[in-house]
């Protein structure tokens, strides 16, 4: 560490800076989930098919994934404050344009711009916090930041549903504009670049165009594959096959190129730091379970139990309050308790919470659904803060931009994989259960015959002709079978995510033991 870097501290109150950058984080993460519930309204308003309208989500995720890994490189070359404020400005302007979009192609184009602006925000903000706070106080800073990252996906569907039901879908984009303006005003006054970043910026390194191109192509195609895979029936589709080949070739090429490049866009050599490498794996697992389960429960409630988008979103909010209550406590604990134990505890609690979710049924009430989400959410504060804190340990300050870029990329790709896994498993397991249950729906099965006869007699007693009553009875029993098949599929998915969280628990103890003050014992 250079003599200049060690004593540097910002001129303004660090907590004012933390709240400023968290404001933009909340706005950006909210936007990844807020548009989901508005898709039918967007499709209807712009005369587009439901399938076409999903590009509103895909386009944002693709451009977001492309900018995330190169944000550290851009922040170093342009100056972190300048890059961060540019991202806020691009996000705010493109949000306004999304709300004014006259057609679906224009909306998708503006969403691409919005994703480019949004993708650069999170890594810059996390690096700003890492530099603003000394290691011993980073835990509380990441707790504030973590609230935005964990709460926003939970609040997004509820807020999106409320705005869409009561106003107009365009307002889900317009609400970003005043937040972006406030963020720009505060950032221009409070945020500053440390001296060592100024020194890095003055160095004229050649642009790694090959690395940039390979990463952008590989990550962009990966997002398309994950987002469209289930809809296109995966590898039976030439479209998905082509994009998969491009993804694999580009990403393998990018890894090889970046490793041997003198001035890479992403510094893969940082993965030699054991703590950082494990932190990236954990962020990937956290993204998978957080975004995957955020899709799972509301989908079950809306499709099988008749909840509105707003009601389904409300069940996630209770979990959000649990996170809100625990996060400050975890922030204080992180400098006093071994973060490895906290991470192991967090994944274990999330695993148990998802195991409890396997007890769901279609007769559960709103309170039960909310409690199931709360059980899982209890583990989240013990994950985000300690993992974020541990990822910077033993890393030189001038590499903080790279650390935040790569951990955020791991979390986002994990989220995309999690959502894709949910949709694929639900479709496949529902079909499996439907086939096995349908095998029992024959006139040779006494239970089925008895149920059909009872239902037919009830309908007949209400005035339905006997022949029609029998047909209607079979139809209703088949609908029940479909509902039960889907419910069993949701239980299977909860099992899978419970196992994923449990498998990550031992990884915490492969990290190097941290010492007092937030540093780490090196061997």
C-alpha cells in the first residue's frame, strides 16, 4: 500500500456518502423486477404479443451484464466519480425515454440504454463505500447498501403492481427521474475520488479491445440463453444452440485472453486470492437463491391461488421487513464476530427456510405464505454484509473497483441462472407429476371412480344433465390434477434451492480467518 493511499479519508461525513450512493442502488435494483408485473399492460398498450414484450426484461439484463465486468476498467480510465455520475444520468434520461416510448422497438432500445447506465452503478457504489470506510467500519456501510440490494427485488413487484393497477405502466419508469436528479445533485457535492485512483487514471494504458469484445459478446449471449431458454425449449431450438456456442467460445476466449493480457478489462488474477474467489462463488449462490425464490412464491400465488400481482408482491414484503430489522445488527456484528461463522449461519438458515417452504399447499393463507418467505429471508442479512466485507480483505485499494465489478457480476449472473432454473424445473417437474398422477386417473382406479361419481351426482342435483355432469366432473378433476402437479413442482424447486444453500455452507470455512480490524491472517 502506498503512503498516499493509507491515510486518505473523504472530506464529508461517510454516512452521507453511503446514503447518497445507496439511493441510486435502490433505484437500479428496483428496476430489474418492477417491470415484470407490468408486461401484460405494456404488451396491450403497444400492440405487441406477450412473447415479444418479454424483450423489455431481456434487453435490460443483457446490457446490464455487458457493462458490469467492464465497469471497473471504465471507472479507472474515466475517474470513478465521473463514471458513476454518467451512469446515473444515462439511467435517469433513459428512464424518461422508456416512459415516453411510442412503440415496443423504441421501448426495448431505451431499456438497453437504461441497462448500460444501471449496470455501472452497483460496482461503482460498492467500491466507493470500500474506499470511504476503514475496514473495521465497512460492515455497517455494506449493511446500508445491502438493504437496497435485498429489499428492492422484494418491493419491486408490489410497487410495480400498485402503479400499474392504479395509474399507468409508464409511471414505473417516470418515478426514476426525480430520484436520479437528487442522486446527481448529492453525488456532485459529496462523492470524491481517492488520490490513488487519480494516479491510476493518469496512467495511459492501451485499450483491451479484444477482451472488451469477447466479454460483451459472451455475457450478452449468455443472458439471452438464460432468459429465452425455457420459452424456446432449450437445445431443440437452433436459436438457443447458436447463442450457446457463441457464449462458450466467447467466454472461454475471454478468460484465456484476459489472464495473459498485461492490461486486462477484468483482472482474473485477483481470483488467486482465496477469500475473493470464494466470495464470488458465494455471491453467485446468493444471487441464484434470492432472485430464483423471489420469482417462485409470487408465481405460485398468482397462477395457482388467484392472488393479484400486488397481493403476491405483499407476501415478499414481510421478508423485506425481516431483512430491514436484522441488517443493522449484522453490520455491527461483522467487525466483532468471525464473518465465516455468519456466512455459514446465513446459508444454513436460508436452506432451512427453503426446506420449510416444501411444506406449502394450495390451501395456505396469506399469513402462512408471508411466514414462509420470512423464514428464508432471515438468512439474507447474514450473507450479503459478511460476503461483501470479506471480498475486499487482502486486496490492494486500487483494485477495489475490480472487486466490486466481479462480485456484482457473479450475483447478477447467479440471479439470471436462478430465474432460468426456476422456470425450467417448474415446467419439467409439473409435466413429470402430471404424468404420474394421470396414470391413476382411470375408471379402473376405485378412488378416482368414487370421486368422479360423487362430483357428477352433486352437479346433477344442481340441475346439470347426467351426461353433462359426468363430463364436467372429469374436467374438474383434471383441473385439480393440474393444480396439484404444479404445486408439487413448486415443492421440488424449493427442495433444489434448499440443497444449493446447504452445499455452500462448508465453503465459508475455506476462507482465511479474519483478524481484528477487518484484515486477514495471511499464511
